[in-house]
C-alpha cells in the first residue's frame, strides 16, 4: 500500500497558504490598507469553506453521528484532521486481520493488441485511504483555482502598484503558485483515472515532470498577462474577466440544453432538485475558474451520468490554445500601447516576447506529455499529432473558403459555371467536403463497473468517494 504522500502535500500547501495569507492581511491592517486586507482574507476564507464542505460531502459526515468532526470542519481544521486520520489508517495496516475484503478487476495496458484483466483484493483500510485520496484530489483543485489563483493575481497586482515586494507577500505568492500548479497536476491525474477507470493506470515520473512544466509556464504566463493588462487599463479588465468566466460557465449548460437530456437526478440520493442544481452550478463555477487560467483536463458534460466527458477532443483543445494565445497577445499589445512611465526601466518588447515564448513552451510540454508520456496513450484511436494536424487542416480550409479572393465578384456571380472547369478545382472542393465530415475527436466508452463492494458503512463511503461525488470533482483533460 502506497504512503498517502499526496494527502500530506495537499494539507501542507493548504496550511502554509492560509497561514501566510493571515499574516499578510495583518500587515495590511497595520498599514491601513483595508481594501487589500479584505480581498486577501476573501480569497483565503471562501476556498477554505468550500474545502470543508467538499470533505464533509464526500465522507457523508452529515448522515453519520460525528459531531466532533463537524465541529472541527466549522473551525476550518477539517483537512488537518482528515490527514491525521489517513496516516492513522495507513499505520494500522497489517496489524489486525481484516474480516472483509473486496475483489477489484482492472485491465492492464494493452500489449500487442491484447489487454489482460487482473484481480486484486482490497481491504477496508485500503478502501478508506482511496476515499481520502479522492477527496483531497478534489479539494486541491478547489483550493488552487478558487483561492490560490485569484490570490496570486491580487498580490502580484499590489506589487506592481506599490513598486515593491515584501517578504510576506513574496512568500505568499510562491506558495500560491505552487498550490496552483499542484492543483492543476492533480486535476490531470484525476481526469486520467476517471476516464480510464477500467485500467490499471501507472503514471511515470516523466509524466509528472511534463505536467509540472506545462502547467507552470501556462499559469505563470497567464497571471502575468492579466496583471500587466489590469495595471494600465483597470476599467477594461473586469469585462475581459467576466466574458471569459461567463463563456466557460455557460458552455456546459448550453451543450446540456442542446442535448435535450433529462435533468440529472443521480448525483446524490438525499439531494433535492434545488440541491442538485446548486451542486451543478458549483461544478460549472469551478470549471470556469480552471479555464480562466489554464486548460481544464476535466471536461464537464452535464448529460453524462458521471458528469464528465470521457472523449478526447483534440479539436476543442486546439481551438482553446489558439484563442488563448491570441487573447494573451492582444492583451500584451494593449499593455504595450498604454503602458505608463513606471515600465520605462524595463524593455517592453523583450518582456512581451518572453511571455509569448513562455506560453509556447507550455504548449510544447503539453504536446510532449500527450505524445510520449501519457500513461494511456496506447488507448488513443489516433495520436495527438494526427488529431491536431486534422484540426489545423480543417481550419485552413475554412479560412481559405472564407477569404475574399475565393469568392466571385462582379458579374461572375450571375454567370453559370463553365463546362470547362479545371479538374483541380473540383478535386479541391471534394477534398474540402470530405475534410468537413471528418471526425475531430476520438471517443471511448469506459463503463465504470468497478466499485469497492465493502459491507456496512465502509462500502457506502468508498462508493460515494468514487462515483457519487464526481459532481464536486474537477478533473482536467487527460
């Protein structure tokens, strides 16, 4: 049984960031900066409350007689208690013989076109640790993108305005950046395990390294671009942020409305329709928060029983990164045009070039991950290179068909087609029609038929941690 190190890292980042934020807010209060103090506390307490609610929901503490645990969650100490509980479970493994075990069946990665199914016994202790790991994977994503990302943006903006950085603020910014990158990494791993639940997934160290570098360059570049733009055009940053947020918040609901599917009722048996709606809104809210700063590895699909889109859509990913690159370049161009005298001591063109190159490096590491380091790349029906090449070919054909030089003008519009039309034009039209009908995504149906069937309350806990609480997960596109 593996050491629950991911739980320790999550709790350490949560505790360190909360402590640094409280200390920094006290310095703002001493300096009389009440606005900065209020915003710093807001981006600390709101995600902390959401983390407590998520842990309580996943472990079903409201339906169990555990008043002390609920009190500790109210005091915002829930993650620390859960971490100690997980390590106590890990330390007790092997000391007492477990009366019940469950049998799980997982497929191995196909070799030579064949995949073998392996059975494994899972005891109660290992099942409880699985529930703890799943809960902290979700809370790490919530803490990263609803707390750490806004916090890092705020503190960097204050540094630009005050033209300086204190030790407390620098410490909080470093911890926040690590928390965001770690949350994005957990989101990627969580998405892989949800999509390929039938398979035994083994994530290699090189995969972790590629994800870490990919997310570090992507998130750091995005935060710097937003701060630079907001420092010169304060009134325009709000429409930019709201437009980004509303697009990604409403996008899953629009797809759900177009599918004409019934309203999801299988999220949690104890939830009413109003409660289910609130949970779905929180899920799409988190999805929008992730896509504000980076590509979400978990694609929300409200008409799916698991609320997660298990298909790998290269076209959607390519469109996202192209539009995001254009948006970052546009915001940097506006900053360069309207920059103040404060930025005279730096080389503005060089800074713009460095940021654009950093975002390109992030895309490079993403391509390396999906092409060479993805643990389930053998299950892809088409490689990422082929998928992105098809996407770019389709976009080029669309641009060529929409260009003015390909449109008839003047009297040519009224003239009938010439009987001696060149053969290459007809071939080009045929190729365009064929390409438009070409699928842009690769889909696989991964039926989640493997649950931990442990009796009594342990079975309920693990089943809820795996299938019942996906509504509060985010996971990130694998």
